[in-house]
C-alpha cells in the first residue's frame, strides 16, 4: 500500500525527495523530543535509506503525511522493531508542531492500526512511548492499545502498548 488517505490526510510511501521536509521536522527540538532527539540532515538521510530498505524488505513502512491542500504534515508508519529480543511491528508517527492539538495523531493511529491488523493481518501491533508523553499515550489508548509493560531502550525507559487482531 503505497498511498492511503484519512479524512484530513494523505499518506505517500517514503521517497528520497522527502528529505527536506523530514530534515525540517527532525530539526525541531520539540517535535524530536520524543522521537530520539534532533537529527541532522545527514542522519535524516540515513533514516530515509533505512526506512526505504524496510519497505523493500517488508512491503510496508514509513509514509509521509500531507494535509488535503498538499502541505507537509509529518510522518507515520509501521516498522519491524526488536523489543527485548522479540520481533514486533511498531506504530509510530510525528507531526509538525503547528498541527499539534488537532487530533491528527489519533486519526493516523487509527488508520495505521487498521492497515496493520486488517490489511496486513498482523497478529498485534505495539507502540513504544516515553512514560511522560501523555499525549501519545492517550492517542494509543483511544486507538485500542492497552498498556502492557515498561522496558528500557537506548533512549531511556519506555512503556509498551499493544493491540491485538481480533479473531474472525
């Protein structure tokens, strides 16, 4: 699925020409606070290459998000991630600060959850969140994720939320 839409967003498969938009997003300290810290243009270029390789290997990954008028909004995706020695598929997203508080994260989280559990038929999805990131914790809870446990990652302590595909 290279493209999808929600009521207010369009998502397109990550490409190299998204570099400038992602560099601007990753250089915003407030945005980057909960996604691993500020990233330089060179680090973002490597991030793009890694995420494009994920698409090639798994058939899904990172999408760039745009508002209905075509303006860059952020990024979101599904990716394989080693969590305490277990291969999990994580839901993740980040939006430009000017778009915070508009419930776009909830909108994209519901869409990604549906893609992961329904279209890709994954058995479960996880969301990893810093304990003090109450906004993202609420987004995951509203999207049907339940708090599972805490873990320690290279960036510090995190909590793991999980949602399961329903039988049937």
